[in-house]
């Protein structure tokens, strides 16, 4: 030890002995090293499993939120389209409503909306979407209302061909994608692709609003009228939000009822005087 301390002559011997002893050191340290490795492995695996479960949960939540955002984005687009279409209606009071239910009867095309008489809705009020006229209200309750679509077999709407101005009536057929125009003469100028707009006759529907597009024209010289079919422009089976409009005369409710009440009296007086004259 003294010689090695001062002269370091035994370094090679020490190195050789450390090489020989190294396997014994490994053997002695093996149990502790193995247990530590197992503990770290199990801990790491448990942590990875917990992290994986947490990430799966976060992914599920994010996917759910993404679906909701997509739904809100679609709804926003529909509302924007309704807002754009409201400018086509003109200076009329209007209200946006949502669908509550759809009549599943194949022979009745009716829907229910979440607005009613408390929102000043009335029977016969026109119902629109961003693409065209959908129908009209046929029953109004305090909180809800029922509307008949233009494709209902008992519905008819006065229209005119936008290209020529020819007026006619569009009848519902019971098919969600088809209207009939039964009163067009065979010599009338009507073509596939012609746009049908509301004529405004009767004052119920706003004039000039899209109703349908001509899809079929059959002209038989032996018949008085042509067989003309059209496809509604409104998304009757897809719209979730609808637009309700009021005629401009309802902007002055005080004058409207008074004049309406006075008109029949004057007419009666005229008829009575006419009866007395002879």
C-alpha cells in the first residue's frame, strides 16, 4: 500500500482486479437494478395509460364541440341566407321562426313552427325561406302555428312566368318536388328552366318572389292546355328556419281596419240605391 501510494506501481494490477470484480458487482447490484427497472416500467406504463385515457376523453369532447360548431356554422349560413332573402321581400315586417315538427302524412304537406298569435301571426300569412315561397299558415295558436306547403294537394298559388309575364296558377301535387301548372294554353311561350314568381294577385304572397322552376313542358296540339310541371325553389324538406312576412298595409293598423269596415257599408248602400232606382 505504501509503495502504491507513493509510486503508483500497482495501477495495472488494480485495473486487472477491477475487471475481475466487475461481474461480481453486477451480480450484487442486479436485484436492486431489476426492481428499479420494473418499478419505472410499471410507472411509465401506468402514466401512459392514464395519459392515453385523458387524451381520448379530450378528443371525444373536442369532436363533440366540433360537431356543435359545424351545426352552428350551418345554422349561421342559413340565417344569413334568410337575412339576404329578406331584402328581396321589400319593406315588410318580418319574423324568423323555427320548425317544431313535420306532418308525416304523405298526402298532407304541413309543418309546425314555434311562433303563434302572441307574435301577431295570422291565418293565410305567407311562409318563405332563403330560396323561395314555402307556403302559408292555416292554423295559428297562441304559441305555435301550422303551415301548409305549396306542394300540398289542396294548395294553389298565383304565379307568373318571370320571362314573359304570363300569369297562371301553380297547384300542389302531393310530391315534395313537383307542382302542376294546368291552365297554360298550348300556344303560350313557356320553356324548361323558366322561373315562376309570385304574381301578388290576391295580396297574400309578396309579388316577384321565386316559387318554382319549370322542369317539363308537353304541348299537344289536340289539347287546349299544355302539361307543365315545375320544381319548387324553396327547400321544403330541408329548411330549419323560415321567414314570416306581413303585408305593408299592416304597418298602419289604425287605418286598415277602419277603411275595411267602411267599405262594405258603402257597397251595400250603392246596391240598395241601385235596387230602388228601377
